[in-house]
């Protein structure tokens, strides 16, 4: 969600491989939210999510990579927490991370470009919900919107998505070096879209 003219218009104008790379990068950035929740609440296996992500990254540049999407979707489903079962707020960002990866896998299989683009909105809504949870409950609608959109965590999310879009737009042909470089940068940064880091 960049302030540059028509962020979603630009995102939708990307080729299918470019959209996929953009979405995989955002999913990777959401992973620490799940890892922390899993550790604290002793739920699920983060390796299920990271294995699915590894395959998604690899398939961006190695067309020989084959995996059974249905098997991974089943595992992801089994490892997606239900907010009704937990009191901890962390269940929401953790669920979003699992849902984002599942959505992306299904969308790539179905070549559903709209669903791939929507990963951008899902990541931003995780951030918005997190900021709302931090806010003073007395804030009314308009004040709450202002609070959410002016919050540093949201500013960072917009900046990162904008930067990612700039990089991918500048690379019409997806090369292995670009994919590996992006993956390395996000993993090394080690910080999720809501500022969680797993050391």
C-alpha cells in the first residue's frame, strides 16, 4: 500500500510470476508471527509453514520443482489455529500467516491472480488489526482510522510493500538471483509485518 499513484493498479499490472514473487515475499514476512505464537501457546508446527514457503520460493525460479499442493494444504489446514480456542491475541496474526500461505498455494495452482494480489491486503489487514488491538478503546471510527494509518508499524508495512513492488516492477523476468536475494533479505531482517522477531 504505497502512496505512489495507484499501488494496486501497479500490482495488478505485474505478470503472474511477478505477482507470485511479491506474494511469497509477504508470506515469508508473516512467518515469525506464527513461530512466536506456536512457541508461546504450544500449538502447531512452524516447519509445516516454512516447508511450504521453501517450496514456493524454489518454484519461483526452478520450474522442475514439483509438489503435491493438496497434501500441503491439508497440513497447513491442520496447523491453522482457531481464534475461538485461544485467548492470546497472537492467534490472529498466526492464523493470518497460515491462511496467507494456503491462499497463495491454492491461487498459484488455480492461476487465480486476484487471490494472489489479495495477499497484499491480508498482510496490511494483519497490521491494521494489530494496531487496533494496541489502541485506546475510546477511539471512534475516524480517529481509529487515523491512528491506524499514521502508526509507525503501518508506515513500515506500506514502505516495505512499496519497495518490494519497485524491485519486482524493475525485473520483468524473474531470475533465480533476484528470488534468492529477496528471500535472504527478508529472512535475515527477521522481523514480521507487525514487528515480531524470532531470534
